[in-house]
C-alpha cells in the first residue's frame, strides 16, 4: 500500500523520533529495530520517521521511544496544547528501578502529571505497568500505559542444525535489580552434573559478534535476569532458533519455543528448576528438532512490525 494514499484511509499517522538511535544495548536496538521496518502501515495506523516528513500528512501522534527533552520543552508542549499528541517510552522511566520515583529527576517527580498529559507511556510488559502505576499512584489512569513488545528483526542467513550445535545451554546472567550470583552458581553446578556443555555470558560484557556466535551454536538458553523490562538480547538469540527458559512469564513468547520456569526465582533451592529444565531438554533433544522452523516462529513473533501493531491497537 502506498503511504501517499493515506488521505483515503481513516488511519492514525504516527511520526517516530530517532534522535537517540545510536544508543547501544537494548534501548538503541529497540529504536533501530523499529526504524528498519518504517514506513509501516498496519490496519489502522501509518508509521513514518521524522525525516520522512511530507506536508500531505496530518500528524496525529508523535512517538518518542527514547525521549531526552528537558523540563522546559515539556512545559512548552503543554503551553502549546500539543502534549496530548505525544507518546513516550519505553526508554523513559525509571532511571533506577528500586528508587522510582527518584527525587531530583523532573520526569519522575512529575510522572503522574506527564502521564495524564500525554497520549501514552509505552512499557514492555504488564509487570512494568503494575510497578510504575503503583509506585506513582497512577493506578486510576492505566489506560494511558501502552504495552508494546520488545522486538528484534535479526534474521540469520544460516541457522545451524540442532545436532551441529556445540553448546547445550547458554547461561545468560543479568542482575539489574537483584544480585542472584549465588543461586546462579548453584544452578550451574546442578546442570554440569548432568554432563551438559554450558557457556556463560553476562549482560554488558559481550560484543554483538560474540552474541551471534553463541546464538548460532547454542541449543537452549537460560535467561537468568533479575529483572528485565524488554530482554531484546534474549529475542536476538531466540531468532537463531534457540529454545528459552525464563522465570518471567512475559518473556515466554510461545509454548513450543520458550518455557516458564518460576522456580528459577527461588532464593533457597535450585533443584526443582534444574530438574524441570533437564526434563525439557531431554524431551526436546530426543526429537532432534528443526531449528530453522523454531527460528522462523521466533522471528515472526519478535518482529518489530508486531511492536508497532501493539502500539496501534492501544490507540483504539
């Protein structure tokens, strides 16, 4: 569909800002993923990027995935009565998870007012929505929160076969809110007793090249993160056909390719988590799965067009 025919369509037109697209890790990858599918037309929305401006368009909303503007700019938007056209996030708040709302951070101090003024605040999951709304006393304004999935468009040209992968389990550690290194060591000890070849990586200490090498050589990943709001790194790895285990229900994208193991959160005993994981691994391994099909299913779910569809649906 030609986007220049937009006047004939009763659609919302959303212009997306990419001024922070060069950021590394999850925030930058989310913005880059969205950028690569633009311009994009869903059933009721047309998404364009800032440099794609053409005066035939009447912009309905301005979406800032990574808003960095100052307080006085916010005041200007309020004064000009256009703040209600703005959608902000998911890289917006909190600055620090445990201390939200932080004193001295204008966005967090004025968060209820911002939420009430804008069209919406984007978050990646119900967990984040619940946390932010409770901590900011905005549970009476939940409609302003827009749940938009984290996404990745990674599509490897060649997906290694299951039997040709040398790493049985890729152990991914991320301790954003809680340090669970002790539990990680206990779990790894239990899994190594089962004679699995395990490789470990930690958030912030690997290159994109190394991640891709691990992803295409791993059969399973245990995503040991405390906690995660988007887990784009996980999605990138899933797109290589890697089966995933997580204790966050929002990170389980499909019951054939990812598995919910709530016992991974256990602070005292990791035996049950290890047993569950080993049983699933044995079951799947006995079937010698086609990882190309697993990769394609994950890619379809994780695609950034779906993230834009999420945002569009939240506007109606």
